[in-house]
C-alpha cells in the first residue's frame, strides 16, 4: 500500500540538489576567506591529476571573483527551480567541471594554472537552455528564448578566446568557458537521449 504522506521522488531529488548547492556555496565562501587553502588548490593542468581541477573550481582569486560566481550559481539555481529543473544543477555542474579539467589538460601548451567556477557555470546554463528548448511541454516562445540563450552563451564563450580580458590583474581563461559549455551540452544531450535509447532497446527485446 502506498503511503500518501511519503515524499515524492522529484521532491527528494530537489531537496538533495538544494543541499548540494548549499554545501557548494559554503565551500566557495570558506575557500575565499582561507588564503592558505586557496593557494594550495590551484589547478596546474600540465602536472596535476584531474580530480584536483575539480577542487580548484571551488577556489577563486579574491572575494570579488568568488562573489561574481556565487551570484551566477544563485541565478542558475533560481532559474532551474522556477523551471522545475533543480535536480539537474549539481550533476550538470560536475559534468561541466570535468569537461573543463579534461579540456585544459589536453591543451598544448597548457595554461599555467586555473581556478574558478565560471567554466562549469557556462555548462550549467547551456544544459538548462538545451533541456528547456527541446522539451515538448515547453511553450514555443520559451523554446525560442532558450535556443537563443544557448546560442548566445556559446558565442560569448567562443568570442572570448580572441580577447585579452583580465580579472583584477590576471587574464581570464576563456577556453575553460568553452570547455564547460561543451561539457554541459553533451551531458544534457545524454540525459535527453538516454530514455529514448532505453525505450528502443526494450521494444526490440520484446
């Protein structure tokens, strides 16, 4: 017999995602105020293992840098919550963060070091836009807006490669934004295609 008071799977997933986002935000705040911890977790793509790159994305150059990315994380989470996609956020950020690390390690020559969550945030926004834009239940106007936003995010990441933008006194690693963007799109595409492929396999098996 089903328990009418039992929490719904969607509610559980949203609660877990919210908890993960709170932990992520608190870690970024802690790292921004602990100079020794921050200095010890810079990612050096040429020599560091990939997992250290994930930790480095929680580290920021200064309080202003951390505040900028925390604002981006909050806005992404709020948009995902409003669109009932909050459970997507944490796994998408993780997948995009891995894409940033892999991309930076494959560069030749690699950059000296990297910190910050901006690359993963590009992936988070790209994935959210792709999912909204391809969902059959989404209104046509919102689909068009999501498609334009996804294209605009990609263009911004690509155009940044030809600029020499600096944050404080440090150059911005725009290539990380592009890797994160690509990682978010691939992750979202896999989640969207996965159920369809599973359904086809079950149909063939039957």
